[in-house]
C-alpha cells in the first residue's frame, strides 16, 4: 500500500474530492490517497473527518505503525513513509478515542492540584 497526501486542494481538484467523499472539505482539511499496487485502480480517499475508527483497527496496522515509528526515531523514514505514519497515527487516535478514551479528567485534576501546590510554595517562599 502506498499513501500519498493530496496537496493544493482548491478549484476543480477540491470539488472532485468533495464529490467523491460526499461532503464538503474544511479549509485546513488534509486528504490522503491510499493505493494498493497490483490492482488496476484501487484508490480510496480518506479525510480525517471520516472517522477511521469506523473501519476498526487491526494488529497489522498497529505493527506497521510501530515499525514506522521505530524508523522515524532512527531517522530512516522516507517522505512517503512519513505521510503513511501520519495517516496511521490519525487512524489510531480516532480508534483509541472511540474505543478506549484516555481518562483525561483525572490527569486534569492532578495538574490543577500540582499547580495549586506550586502556587502555595511560591507564596510561602516570599
């Protein structure tokens, strides 16, 4: 599979993609084309607003994401792989948000408590 980001989304290109997606694109929206080599025409268009979580998250997708993250850390990621990693990260985040949202409220409460503790320490030091 090859993933490419569609750039310069305006005019006829934007209108064509909106027709394919069946919805208007936001001004800053990114669109990716996924092409499976070996098939005559197998291109699927995705927008971040089309929740990738609806299609599920597979072990194979996660393995590829981890592989690309490792290559990114090693600084051996090609530009095409960078786009693929960005797309997989979006899919993973959407899936996680839908199926296993992070317990962010507890983290926010802890953050508030730590800020309050720091404020009290700074006042005591004056």
